[in-house]
């Protein structure tokens, strides 16, 4: 996780601890996340509501990255903090950030 | 472990020694239509695979159902990769991450008991009043819980799934419903 944060210039939106990342999943739909995202993934999304955190938690996503510099509200950050899901944001759009992860060797 | 049911288990319907490994099966996309009865305040929801979510108002027994919302959703079942058992989850219309802390509610009491070791998700059926006496099956709730826990990383919070009939009151037991509402509000 720390390598991704450093090499892609992610901005943390709260406390986080380093850990392993097992793949990437890009989605803005909660129903799609719970049917497709693998455990330990980096979840790349535009959605910033609580439902996103509830979805990320049930599939055990390792981290959430908000594209396009989207920022969740404080209550969403608190919920993520409570279930230990670190949140980050990037100024890149979803596609551009996905390409950067691909270039880093993420699959 | 072959995952095959034993002879003894095979002779007892519903009993198996298989350590299930669940996968989603029969995943279908559609709309979760939520309706409300403006006479009694009851709510009802159902899954629709129509290209456009139905919005008709109609009478059913003592209720007059009025369209409230239609959100994109998926319907799925669970199938064990080892023994082939299939669990029908057609009565599951949603999952809600519980934030209930009400000591008068069984879900809230369970949350207090589990503390930070687990996250509770309420399996929602489509009938807020439970008039028909049916909810998401016990077997379905158990399979969902196994499914969401089977691939989690070591140290990750455990997922506990409970049926919505466990709530003392649908309006007081607080939670975050996993839904695709707000997709046009990006």
C-alpha cells in the first residue's frame, strides 16, 4: 500500500496503516462491488456516500481511492475509520489512475 | 476433505458435512422497486428485471401500494463449489450495514456484545411488516455469512449476517442500506 501511495501521489484522508494489496477493482456501483470486488483490493471509485463504505467493508477492501479529487463527508470518513478502511484521493480521473496502477504492475 | 456429503448426511435432508465454499450464482441485474402503502405506512419491495422499473399503483388486500423508488440492483444465489448445493436468496432484497446501538433491539444488543470484532449486516426481505411470516431463510442468512467471511484477510473484521426479522422496529434499527441510490448525483 505504501508503495502505491508514494508512487501515485495519493493523499490520505485519515489515518492509515501499511498493508498488502491484492488487486484493483474499479466501480461506482455498490451492487457491483459486492458481487465482484475481491478481498484485499484497492477500490477505485467516484462514489463518496456511506453505502460505498458499507460495500467496501463487506468485501474486505484494503483501501479506497476516490478519483477526480472527490472528498467524502466527515461522517463517511468516520464510518471508514471505524471499520479500518483507509481512504485516499487522487486528482486523476478513474481511467488515468487505473493506467498508473497498471504501469506499476498491478493486475 | 472432498466436500461430498456423507451417507449419513445424505439420509438427513438439509444436513451436510461439506465445508462449503460459496460462489455467487445466477447473478441478475434489474431494479429494486420499493413501494409504500399510504393507508398503513407498510413498505414492500421486489426485484424487477423489466427494462424500466414498474411504477403502477395497485391494490392488494388491505394495502394500496404506491411507487416510492426504483434503484439498480442485483439478485443472486449462492452455490457451493464443493458439493454443488444451491441456496436460493430470492427473498433477499438488500443488505444493510447495521449501526444500531439500541439496547431494546436484538441487533443493537448483538452489536454491543460483538464490539469492534465484527460488523453486523442485516439481510433485508421485501416485507417490512413480515405479515406473511416469511423472511430471508435461516439457511440463506447462514450461507451469506459464510460467503462474506470465507475470503477475508487475516485480522479483518468478521461479518455477521442477521435476518431483518431480528430488528425490533424497521424504523428504529439504524443501518446503512447498500444501494445504488444517488448514481445521478455524482
